[in-house]
C-alpha cells in the first residue's frame, strides 16, 4: 500500500512562481495569510496551500472590482 505524498515547495520556489520576493512570502506567513510546513528550520509549502492563497486573492480582487464599478448609469448623450 503506497500513498503518494505531494511534493512540497521551498520558499524560493513559491516566491518565484508567485513572482514576489521571498521577503513578501515571509511577511504573508507572519500575517497568517500563508501556512508553511516547518521541518527543522526549513519552510516548505503544500501546493494546495498555494492554491488556497490564490483563490482568496481572486475572490478579494473580484469583490473589489465590483465595488469600484458601482451601479451602471447610462450616458445621457447616448439615450434620447
């Protein structure tokens, strides 16, 4: 019976894939936005944790764009 263990990503791999600095990844960990797997002093990340972070970011972006757009008002010059 063999279970497959997902490959954990290093801090540098996550930073590279998300196109942010390692400092940003560490800040997200301190703020609780990202949960690492700690092995000794190494910070490793599950791919599902990265997907969760991206899903939250997309939801936040979608809700902010809906607020920015607001109600649609027709242009007075086009209606008449």
